[in-house]
C-alpha cells in the first residue's frame, strides 16, 4: 500500500478504521481504553478526518492508540470535495471543527490514495515532542511583597457540588469567572505566585495551591485511586491534595489565550487541557473545565474520563 509505505508505517490495510470518527475516538482510546479489537496500548489504528479549523478544510490521517494521538499526514484532496463534506455537517458547536469523512471522500481515498502507489498527494507531518516540560513560571515569588490593589481574599466552595446547568452558570457569574461560553466578559482577579519548587503555584486570592502539571487522562474511579497514591507519597511535601470543585477550577480560566493555546496561565502545563472536577451534573453527568475552550462543560457520567489537576488549601 503506497500510503503506508510513504509514511514508513506498517503496510497493513486493515489498520485503516473506516468506522472511526473524531467523536468516537475519546471514548475508545482515552476514557475506557478501547473496544475489544484494541488489544494493547502499543496497537495503532488509522482513520481519516476533515480538519475545518482554518480558512480552508484539510483532509488528515490520524494515528490513534490508547492515550496516543497524532496527525501523521495531510492528504491533498480536492478542495470542493472537502468543503461539501464540511457543509453537510450542519450547525456545529464552536469546539467541534473536526469531522468524519463522507462517502464521497472515502471513495476518493480508496481510488486515489490508499490503493494507489502515487503518493504525491500525501504530505507527511513530522512528529513533534509535545510534552510540556515546565521551566520558569514567569510568576512573582511567594516571598515577594503583594500588590496594594490585590483583590479581596475569598474561599470558594470546596466540597462536592451537585449542579444543574443553571446553577453552574449562576456560580460562574456570581464570582465573575471568565467562561467563554456562559460569561465571556468575566474578570476574576486571581493572583498566582511561584512556590519555588517547580511543582506548584499558589493563588493568594483563593488560598489554593495548585499542581503546575497534573495527572494523565483516566476514569473518575481511577483518578480517585491516583489521588490516594499521590497523598501517600506526599507530592510537593503535602498529603491533602484533592480534585478542585467547578468554581475552584474556573478561577484559573484566563481572558486571553496563552502562548500554549490555552485560556490558562503558561505557568501550568498544557498537557492537561481539560480536567475533571469534584462537581456532579444533575440529573446526570460529570462537570469538567476545558482550558482550551475556556469553559465549563459536562459529559455523560457513563464515560467519566479526563485529566486531573489537583489543589489543596494553602492558606
């Protein structure tokens, strides 16, 4: 198969999963770790999708595995054909700009790419080191004098919350959090300081110490076990780490995108783009905070998978 040879991938056409789509990939490879046919973390599945985030759509080949994802190639398909695929998606949310291919694109790929030795339309994408290795935080040190105009200190709700959509929106507005969906003009004034350990920062306003990094994506149950392990070991010298509540996690959302393409101070790792929070959505589901979109959202409680960024009360 010319496509796989051009990309130095296994020459195995069964690796192309024509049924996989972007919306199914999270539950398959991240939250649960796959369907029966995904047998191990080393296995790789390939599928095509249309990236419509830019001015013109792009046809891409994705390499997917358990907790692994990278675009391996862009396929130079006819623009009008890709645009027709995008146009048939109908109204989509702002954060849904990757689409499954349609029957027309699939047939074009079979005729011109997958079963053709001419690879001139296949543009490999070089693999990048995407691990965010935290360096200097760019924050004031915790022993430096505080500004005179520091916002009043407050304690945010820190016990498990159970919220309907309207209550979540009310909380966001009550504390003037920035939520680029519900309250885009919010201006919560946190004040982060560097604790000097390369592991944590503290928000002087809320009194919360935060992990600069976080926990890999996993189920809600497994995250609880991981927190127990972290507290047994004493991360950064403390043994009282926990999941933040929805308002605590929202207190970190920024108005502007950082150079890491998240609505989050760049002192934090970009490797945890959305985190689970200790807040349940009523009548069903789990609340999350997405720092790529700068917004709270909920997902079905039957697929509770997300990253973790823990906090603790420092003062």
